[in-house]
């Protein structure tokens, strides 16, 4: 769900992503729920220039976005926040939400470029 005020933002305006355990909503500021334990941090992303598909504009994620996560804290990833620098734009739901539990030697969450695209329909 996007939070583009009056659709004034380009569909590919998002240049950062965040991970959320709870729905961040569509207000001016996301609701609580963004992961916070290091080494987690918002990650840079690039969406391609939009292309037309019927009445819709589609913008595909240019490359996978990998989030390093804490190795021993349980973390639940259900939503991906979209940002233009420090401005919250909205969220998408990942293809495979995931709940990380227990202790691991390596842990990360990947937003897959092959299956992630933004769509704005103008019927």
C-alpha cells in the first residue's frame, strides 16, 4: 500500500527499505514495529523507471536488497517499508514473510528483485 500524497511521487521514488514486524500503516510516519537490533539498518534500493502495462505503471526492483539481522534475537518480518530518504512512502508485503527464532551463525532477510515490483493503476 502506498502513501504517495495525491500520487505526486514517482512510482520509483523509493530509495530505501525498512523491515517491520507489524503493519507500518500509511500515515505520514510509520507505526511502531520497525526492527531495531544491530546489525539491522535500513538499506538502499533502486526501482527501475516505470513501464506501461495496460492502464498500470510498473517499476521493478533493480537488485536484491539484503538486510543483515541479529543472530540471537527473535525477529518477525511481515512488512517492508518504502522510503525516499527520510520520508516514509508506504509499505509492501514480502513474498515470504518470515519469523526468525533461536540462535544462528548467519541471518539475513532478502527482498528478491525477481519478484518485487511496484504497480500503480490508472483505470
